[in-house]
C-alpha cells in the first residue's frame, strides 16, 4: 500500500516513519512577477 501526503510542516515523527520525503522550494515563480494564479493550473 502507498500513502501520499501533501502539505507543509510535517511533524518530525511522520518524516521519521516515511520512506521518501521531498521538500520543494521556489527558485522562480510567476507570482513574483505579478502574474495571478490561474484556475485549473495553480489551484
């Protein structure tokens, strides 16, 4: 069985139990240039 969780600020206990943990960071984002979020793409 695979369980996929998304979100921020996972508790340390969950991170310790997980086989894979990814932490993504923006390098460049359209929002920073004033381009608004698009329905169906960004939310």
